[in-house]
C-alpha cells in the first residue's frame, strides 16, 4: 500500500524507542524490554532496536488500570 492509497482516516502510526516508552511510562528501559520479550507489549524489530507504536503503549496502559479497594 502506498502512502497515497492509504485511507485518510488511518494516520501513520507514531513509533517510539524503548527509551521513549520507558520515559512515557515512568519505568526503566529493562522493564519495557521485559514487556516486549514477554509479548505483553507489541514491538517491531528494526535492525538491532525495537520500536513500539504510541497506540500500543496507550492500549497497554488502558488494560493495566485496576480499581483498588
């Protein structure tokens, strides 16, 4: 699919580095690597690095909320 044939309603995903995800979630990079390797957080491998979409991070956080009490 070429960029010009992509429907207007589907924006390009924003890819984040592991460090950016860690900062966003306020956890260590090792915690994010564990989430990726355990399959809890989807990621794309680019060379020797991983990239995670901002949407996947937000979805993971939404699923992780729980009510205490």
